[in-house]
């Protein structure tokens, strides 16, 4: 099985997993004074309470364009896909630890719980429906859903030999991944870079602050909201207190605030997917009711998810039920999740306003303040040390200096990516007086790395490289991208004989 050899790894301390949770507490969480209750028989309620503490294995969310027949271990498991998201499969029994394979390092798949894919299914991210759209993931870290959205809109960048962007051309899609907690931005940036896409930017703003800066510009907004995290209990990331009323109410108030900002970010006719990894009605269906009743959002049912539609007894609003979906750990073989899709009404019910990109021209091509970065300020020593990567005269990219980091957006990115609070796809960083190519740059597809020197390696050498060792690298000297079966893994610096390993430590296995 090429690229999937098992490697030794250091053991990590196991998290404490609650052995059980109170059935009464679970039943209370599934009941709402205003929004009805789930009429689960006692036997099923007990199975559900037990299942919350049962660990489920991650699945593989495959890159959309992956050629399954070229990978024997994938073609063997075509029938073993996730029902609500066909681009995901369970790992085959013969596969070693999935996060320690060459295929994983090459970005062929992302590991996540099958339940977390419900939000991507509600967004129809495994279809072409998001292509060309301006998207915001408002609470994006660590990037499981954000990277799925990014893969859904990724397409080759236009070549601009004249140096003049055709503003009348249909734009490619673009993702703004926002993560309010700054300590979580680094893993988010890594997971977005693993896609190889150049159609994204990152911010670390409070949702209300972001909504003030980008009001009414996005075609689609995902809110994977902070929640009580009852579905995370089996992974030791939440205690049994996650089912307590005080915790649920605290999160419900925070979700109200975030959703107000999310709606403000949407253009008329834009769609919103709201999701959580919890089961409490107050954090799920009650939030949908808040969106409909208080924020004037309209339900936008997803026909393909009809089998997972929420089933609340005595629900006061059929609108809430019509666009809300649930996965249960005891029914669906995953940790469980909730997702709903809604739509912001059109202005004055004007026809086709949601399909007319001309009306969003000011949203797509604008700066929010006058403090845009000076894109000509790429240090001359960076262009001298990395001439194969940093080319200020390259009309296909916009270079931006961020302290000791250089970002590179494509020329067709929205103008507001030049704002000081926006982080771009990183291509180089400085240590002392030396500029080095960033790991993200090696993974990036398209014009940026088209002419970068590369070395093709077999399985054995790829294993050495991913473990952090030097590798044979005869021929030319200098910086080179290590590729396996044409797929980028990272950087080496060769002396003509040996390649010194420059794989980022967080990418090693």
C-alpha cells in the first residue's frame, strides 16, 4: 500500500473520558420550554446517554479532485462512504494510522469526525454550488470545515501577462477564515495551506468587529458556533458539565451575539449555515428560531438532508424544523452534530439580485479603510535570497510584508486583503537576516511554485523526509520542493549531494 507505511510514534497521555452522563440531565437538554422536546423512548434515551461517552473513529474527507482509482486503498473503499457526505470515507482496516501516511502529508485527505461534515453537507460543499462565491467562516479554527469550504471553491488562478486584471471577468471564489482566538490562528493557517489553494485570507476579529468592517458583502457565511460541546465529551475535551443548564444558557447567549454579526455580514439573498457539536435544543433549534423571528432570516431547506431533519415534538414553528438537521451518536455512528441553513431575504424582493455579481462590485473590490499596505515594500534581500519565489514584478501576485513574514495573494483576490488586520497565504519568513521559504509556499499549487526547483522521491525517501531526516539530493544545489508522486511535501536545501531537511516541525510525523 504505497505511501501508507506505519511509523513509530511517542505515546501521549490519555484524556479522561466521562464513563457516563446523567440521563435526567440529557433529557433536560433535549427539552425546551419554547421549542418543544425530543420524544425519545426511555431505552433510546439511555442508549444516547451512553453513546455520548463512546469514542468514534475519525473518517477521511477526501480532496474533491482526487483520482480514487490511482490510490488502491481508496478505490477499495468506495462503497464505505459517509451517507451525508459522499466525499468522505471510513479508513480501510488495512490502513495504518491515517495521520502518519505520505498521502496525509500530501493533503489527499483531512481527518475529522463524520458528524462534523453535516455542516459541509448543508453548505453543499461537495458540489459546485459554492464556486465563485465570497465566503466567510466566522469561527474557523482549527480548519476542518474551513478547509472543506476552501476546497469547494478552489480553481486555477487566471494568468495576467499584461499586468492588468480584468475586473469584468467572473471572479473565482474566495474564503475569509476568521478565528477570534489568536492562539488558534496557527493551526487554522496550516490546515488551509494543506489544501494547496491560494483563494483565502485569515482574520482574528471579534464577530461584531468583523461585521462592522465587512457588512453585507458575503454570499455565504458559516457559523460553527462555540457551544457546550456535548459531542466532544467522548474525546475528553468536555466534562459531564456540558449537559448542565447553566453551561447551555451561557453558550446560547453567546450564540445569539455571534449570529447577529453573521447576518450582518451577509448580502441580500446570501445563505448562512449554523452548526454546533452539541445536542441541547437551546443551542440548536432555538437559535434557528432566533434567526427566523428576531433576525428575519428565511429557512433554506437542503433536500439531500431530508432524512436527518430534526424531529421535535410540539415544535412551535415548522420553519425551524424544515431547515434543521441532526446526527445522533447512537443512530449514525459518529459523535453527533447539528446544522441548519437559512437565507437572508432579498432587498425589496427584487428579482435575481442574489445572482448579480455587479451589485456586489463594491464588496469585492474595495478597501475598508485608507490604511492599505504598501505592496511595494517587499525587502530587496528577500528577492535576492529567494528569487525563484519572491518576484515583485510578477503581475499574477500581490506581495505584502507583515513584520517578518511575506504573504502573496493572487491578483484577483478582493482588494480588502491589503488591510493591516488581514493575514494572507504566507510564502516566506525571516530568521535573523535570512529569508526562508514557508512550508505553506511549498504546498501551494499554481503559478507561484510552477518554476520552483523540485526533487521527486520514492516511498522510502519520503518516509525519511517526513520523519525530519536529511535525504539524498544529487544535482542542483539550493532550495527545492520535495515531491512524492508529483505531490508537494515540503522544502529541502541541497548542497548538490545531501538535502538538509526544512520540513516544518508541526508537519513532521
